[in-house]
C-alpha cells in the first residue's frame, strides 16, 4: 500500500479521498530539519502547505519519496531544483484558491474605496463622523489589471460586473481575447498606470517582477488612485508605496502580501494612512482550503496509482522512453521558442510548427510543448512541458502543427512561425550530428547559426566593411565575438547577421552599432549556454 506523509494541516475531504483510494495517509505536523528529512524517506509521497521547509538538505537522501504536492500555488518552501535532481515530481494546485483570491482583491477594493476599516475603528472608539469617511463608488471607475492569469481574469470579470472599465497588461493576451473578457489591453506599464483609478497586480514573484511598481511607477498614477496587491510580496515596493501614501500622491492601498511574513514592527505600511492590510488571507476561506486539499490529494493518488503527472512544476508528463528518443530536439524546440519570444512584438496570436523529414515520425506533441514552453517562459515563471499549452490557450494563443516526411536540405527540420500583433517571424532549426542545435533559417534568410548564449541579431544592408565596423566597436567595449553567421538574399541586398557574444553588450556599444546607416534594426537575444537543458527536463 502506498504511503503518503501529510506534513501540514489538510482538510478532512483530502484525507478521505486518499484513504478511499487505498492509500495510507499519515499526518505528522511541525516537522523540520533532520526530523523532516527522516520522515520524508519513509513515504512514497508527501503533501505540504506553506509551513514545512523542504530544503535541499531535507531531500539529500530522499529514500523512496517520489512526489510532493503543494496544497496551494506557490512552491517557495520547496527546493524544486533539488527535488528535480533527485527525480522527485513537485506538483501544485493552482486552481483551488482562484475564486477566493479574486474575491479578496475585490473586498480590499471596496474596503479602501469606502474607508471601511477607518470608519469601523472610529465607531468602536465611540465616535460618529459621517463627513470624514466620504468614499468613492466603483461603478464608472477604471481598474487596471497587471496579469490575466486565473486570478487576474476572475478579478477582471467581477469588475466588469460592477460596471467598471477594465484595462489590462499581459503580453500573451491578444486584443481579441481581451474583448471576449469585456476589457481592453495596453502594451506597457507606463501606458497603463495613468489610466488607473484602481491598480491590481496578479503576476508571479520572479526576478523580473520584483519591484515592478516602485516610486517612478507610482508617480505616473493619479493622486486619487488605489493600489492593490493580493499576489506576492515585493512586487510593489512597500517603502515607496508607504511614502506615496504619506505624501498624498497615492490615494489609498489594500495589501494582503508582504516581502517579509509575518510582518515586523518596521514594516513601513503599518504606519501609512489610507491603507487596509490583511495577513495573507487571499486563500483563507473554507472553500479554498477544502478545494486545494482535495486537488492535492487527487494529484498524489493519480501519481501513485496510475503513474499520471499533472500540474507539475519540474517534470514533463510523458513516458521517459518517449522523452529519451526526442530529447535533443526538445532542446532545439525550446530554444526556437525562446528566440521567437525575444524577437516578437506585441501579443502572440498563433504559432505554427512544421516537422519535416525524420522529425515527422517522432512524438511531435513533446516538441510542440517544448517550443511553447520556450515561447512563454521568457515572461512567465513555472512553465514546463506539462502546462505550457494550457497557459498558451488561456492567453488566446492558437497552436498548430503539421508533419511532412519528405526530406529537403536536412534529414530533420523544425520550421516555426509565430504571428503576433507586431507581425510574423519565422525560424527553423535542426541538429548537426546528434546533439548540436543549429539555426538554419531566420525569416527569409538562410544561414547556419549557433542557438546558445548571447546573440546579437541585426538586419542590415550587405555592404563592404559593415561586419568589421561591428567588430571594431565591440572590441573597443570589451565584448568578444565567439561566432558569426550571415544570411543574405543577394549580394548588396538586405541581410541578417547573428553574432554569438561571450557577454552582453552595453547600451553604449549597442547605440554605436545601431548608428551605422546600413543597420536597420538590432536585437539582443539571451539563450541558455550550449548543452544546458531546462529544469523541467531533469
């Protein structure tokens, strides 16, 4: 009988599901350090919430542990990289608390707009001052939403129902998809912020989103605007927000998540005016707790009894033998997706993949998923083979694939085309030998380029001395060129150059290169080093 460690409080419905499936579920609370490591070794799987810290040390000798399910969304308390190295699948439950988090966002919006907390405090102190607490209605106001994932969409839907105008920023949601949701999109945070009467953030905590809204961004907003954060602490600069509230340059705030939790006495928002604070209550409803418990239990039951993997943050839901057969092409597909993500302008509408030659007979669904993961992971965290296509569909991205067994210039070729609001881009790649990934087409140009490291892609007129000009500038700025390839239609016509660089060029170096009269555009593309596979490949 499979055994599951319940290392955090789990609602009875989750425990009942496991036991009804014939799984031995044992609850041990308060485990940490060596005690947690010893307990994990005894079980086939574990279910945690936010309390146990499943560190690399706890997983150093995992015994028979094969899976960990987080009854919630964030996996910050689990060392996912360490779990991956030990072959342990980590799964989460992203859907269970969606409604509760969305409702809490709206609750904070109402509370701040109608000064509920301040009025309540005055009344309980014996006061009565209706004039002091004149609020504002939500109907007719503009809600700006950053991130249209599950929770962001639910907040937007509720706001539309409140007769609010909703404007959103999400690089993967097309204008057509936004219209279906009853809202419109903009292309940048700077464009969004001045429109907002209320601003709500629903993006994951990543290096790119840390401090996403700081003093500069708050300065772009109306003095009457209200800022809400029910996503993750640190996305909004708490010190900058507190300063803006005290200065009266921001009208109010509702904050549920903080950089340090529990908060300490030096948390700047504790002394700021016009702010409603709650202690990370977004998922704290009876319904959400039961939903995530049942979802986590079902994930573990399906994994242990059927070998199924879903909602994994570190492993593909595929047969290992299938993956081994196409592993080098999975790497190629992902790199082509990353390339498109950095060359494409505006929201992506459609990606078309064509598998030619020997690839036509492979498990191309894995390659499509890998390409999609690469296309999305540049801006989204937690993307892998399991969830990439789901994320794409949620954002209105159409995926199409076809196969052609006829061989052309290469024994196997992956041809990709991405349509976005800014136009269409094409990239094709293949393998040299059985492991070396190569770019053989970019838009209308053919070449043999390396798909690794830092790339400078520049479109130019094919004139004498231009390549030397670029090399001289980079030499002056201490940027070494490792590889170079050029594709052109005809001598003297338009061409594309791709330089593989040992380090990213400075803005000054790029500005000097771009100043050449025969260079029409240039882009810096960051790809993984040669041979480096994504974490979700193990």
